[in-house]
């Protein structure tokens, strides 16, 4: 465990440690460091129209039976639309579900209830949804979502108690809490800022705010004070969800002490990302195993890059969970379930990609939400049935072992830094740097625990105390010019080696120097056309003679205009720094830039990257830390071209690997030589949008 991770764990700023300001006790893993997983955990989620009719439900069971083994579990949605439903409707449906689940068990499936709406998602079907004297979810301008309710309202909490009591009494094998338990709801955006929530916040903080004064506190004044009140609001959000989950856990386990409860999440930065604590609460005093369903977007395959982007979102979510959370089924959702929106191959690969990023299975929400025959879904079921052995092989091989590689920095408080200088904080969006580095064959990591290099973007460091930043700068760090400027202003200039010295927003081209890290690509140019894709080109000034220049800037007449736009530096603490001032996050898919980046990250890591793809291919790579002496990894050819002679550089002394394709066919590859501590393995061909699982015994 590296020093940076220890420091963050102490502060509770990453998912594997307690929250610094949490009112609840810390979630501690009591299970093994890598609990044994024999196969993937697979479920299908089916909508009300597919189970409310006896005839249609029999067709569903017949479909699953025809493709026996395609699923282990059937999860029944409680509603077809997204606001909470009236209690009498819920009671009626719970009665029907009790019989449906008993029938599913006769066919060999575990059966559970997925409560689609605990507090509600958004405005839909309002005429037939929950009505009454309930407080609606409210944004900071006082606007309300009529299809979502405040979890701090005692009347809403009583509604929640009743529906979970009805659910537990229906005798499911498990209960899922859907992802409406959050604070982002259409059409109002982020909440909840109702008068009741402001009153709760006042009791927590001892300071009274109106919506107007709180909005000003978030957005106006000194940076330090804005960060403070934002962090206090995130803790308020954590506490609110913790209280709701305490109510759910106590209600369910009073009726059925051994009932498993699962929760579906997304990237929950505004909610405080307190997954470890929430998992502990849902486990209850008996430490009943908890299930998790990480999710995100990607409802169709029109934009293929979103598949891997969702895997990175999922990987972050999994990294926060305690090790004893073993059943982690990624959300695979094809809403609105029109078959041609997403190819069967895409659905199968998505499940594999999310397992590579840390899940142990998948929850497929891919069937019709109409009362109609399911024949058009048979090709999809056939593909998933064919792919099931590979899901199982991946889950049993990778297990819950940590993912080792390059960590794009984030922590539980990252959201507080959004739009810190100007603008509306509540519109800040995802605080994680979005970059191309993971798509050129460099290994992803989602936690400081297993990171070899850390990526820093502007304002990331504002979520950290200074002593932790110092520890970070003792390791390997890649950053942009804005992050450099922020660090230097905070007093770390001696450790960064550079300072920004101005920028240009047009007509600049990066030119590689003859530094050894550029190798044979010295003199190459990279023109990313600032007139099209707006980005400043920064000039860097060396503040220490040991700093090295990796690239300069020239204009469109090839005239030198800047001696340095990117460079590397090894500081007195032994930390290695790379600063990039020219498109630091994008347009890295040409051979010279991709090769430079791989050399740079090997250097930054001091040759400890666990693996990377050295050949010129568009590949996403996930490497697990060795368990029992065995290295395992998975990678995807994220291109529509077949990848010929994919060259895997693996940090091992072993000279043989086994490679499995998505049909579980095995190939044995011998090392083609070494490069320092890396063995070179050449995989002859990987078809477009296909994954490979690699084991090194």
C-alpha cells in the first residue's frame, strides 16, 4: 500500500477509508482480501408488463429455460414508470410478485424484487403516481420535481417504511434499491434544498441558511470558505442517504434478518460517494452480505467510446466498495429496449468490459417493457448464453483483486472543487479529468491503493490537504499547466520543476525534442488545430536546471515560438513529474504521441507499470494485482479494425501466458524477449471490439 493511499485512508478521502466528517462508523471489510468467486453473478431485470400477465410471464420463463444458464436470478421491477406508486398499488403488486417469485424458483432461479422508485426519479405518469402531503425534491432556486420526494420528510420516510415492509413480506430472495436514491432529478437538477432539508443542515452545522444565502455561500467569496461550505453540504447529503438506508435496513431485517439488500449507483460525487459506509449500513448488525449494481449511461451503441467510458465510471464505483461486497452486477441497460439500438455483440462485450473494470457479474435490463412476444430478443439471448462461460471465466479469474495502473485522481470530496473560480457550483458536472490515455494501451486504475502514477487536472488538488499533496508529489504525477499553476500557488513550486509562462489560443504545433523519452520520434510534430478544437497552448518555464524539455511549440511557418510546452522533472523527494501544456488530455492516437506517452508513464512509474500495450493499437487495458503469484489482465480491441500483432509488455519474469478469447478458446503465447523488467508477448490477432483475458501462471 503506497504512502499516498495511507494518507487518504486516514483522512477518509477515498472509498476504502472512513469519511472524515461522517456521522456513522467506518465500513470495514471483514472478508478475505480477494474472496473466492467461482462464477459470474448474472441476473435479468424484467418489467411489470412481462410479469403482471401470467401468460406473458410463462413466456419469459420459457425463454430463460430455452437458454438455460443465461441467468441465475430474475429481478422483478415494481413499476413501469419512475415516480413512486401509491401504497395500495404497491400492496397489490407485492401479492402478485410473491406468486411469480415462487414460480421462478421452481424453474431453478433465485428471485428478488427491484424497487424502482423509493423516493422517485423524475416527472412521469404523475396522474397515476404517489400523491399526498409529501415534500417534493426541491432545487436551490425553489423549483420542485413532482415525481420525486425529499428523503428527510417524515411522511416520505413512512411511505418508504411501508413499501419495504410489504416487499420483505412478499418473501423475495433479495431486495434491490434502485438509483433514484440520489439528488439529481429531472427537470430540476440537483437537490434537495427544501425548507426541511435546510433545517436539518442548520442542526448539523449550527448555521442558518436560506436557499439564496446558501447559493451565495457556494459560489461567492474566498476559495477556502466556499470549499468549506461545499464540503459540509456533501456531508449533509451523505448523512441524508445514510438515514434513509438505516430505515430501509431496519425495516427489512426486522421481518427477514438474513435478507440481502442491494443498491444501484452511478458516479455519485454530489451525494458524497459514501458507498463503503452505505454498504455497512445496508448489511445491518448481522453483517448480511450486500449486493451492488454500478451503472451509468450507454443505452445504445451509436457512440462506441461510451462503452469503455461507462466501464471507467463503473470501475470508480467498485473501487470504493469494501472487499466483502462480492456480488457486484454491472447495470446493462438498453432503455427503451428496442433491439436494434444496441447489437447483441455490444451487450456481451459491455458485460465483459465492466467485469474487467471490477464487477463480478452483470444485471441485464434488456428485454421489452411491453406486453408483447419476446421472439425478437432471441438472438440477444443466444449471444448472452454463448458468452456466459466467458463471463464466468473472467469473474473467477479476476475476482475482487485490485486494478493496478494509472489513477486519474478523484476522491469523495472531489465535487467541491467544481467551478470554484466562477459560475454555478451545482452545474459543475463530473470532476474527473476525461482523457484519451486509457485508450492507447496504458493500464487504468481507480484507486490510490494500486496506482503507479497519478493524473492531476486543474483544481483536483483543492480537495486535498497540503501534507497529502506533498506525499503525492513524492510519487509519479502527470498534470496539465493549470494544475501546475495551482500547485505552485500553493507553495509546491520547488517540487514541480516548471512554471507557466503564458499561453496562445491559435496556430501552435507541438514539436518533439531529442530527449531520450521521445526515442526515434524526436523532431515529430503534433498539430491539433486550435482553430477547430479550442485549447490553449502553454509555454512552460524551467524553474530547476534538472527539468527536461519533451516538446516545444512552433507556428504554422515552422518558426520556433516556445522552447517548452511539456517536460519532465525529478524532484528532491524522488518524485517524478510530467507537465503537459499542449492538449494534455486529447488527440493522443497517433503513433509518435502514443509512444511518447508510454515512455513517459514508464518513467513516471519508475518501471513499475504492471503492463501496457506497446504496439500501435487502440486498446483498453485492465491489470489486476497478482494474487497467489498469478498475474491476470483483460484488454479490449476498441477499434473497428482487427488488431494484428498486439504487443503486450508485462512486468513479470514468467515467459508464458495463456490468452482466452470470448468463446473461451485458449492460446499459449511465449515471450519474444525482454525490455528491462518487462516480457514481450505478441498476440497475433484480436478482432474488432473483442476482449481477451490473459493469465500468467
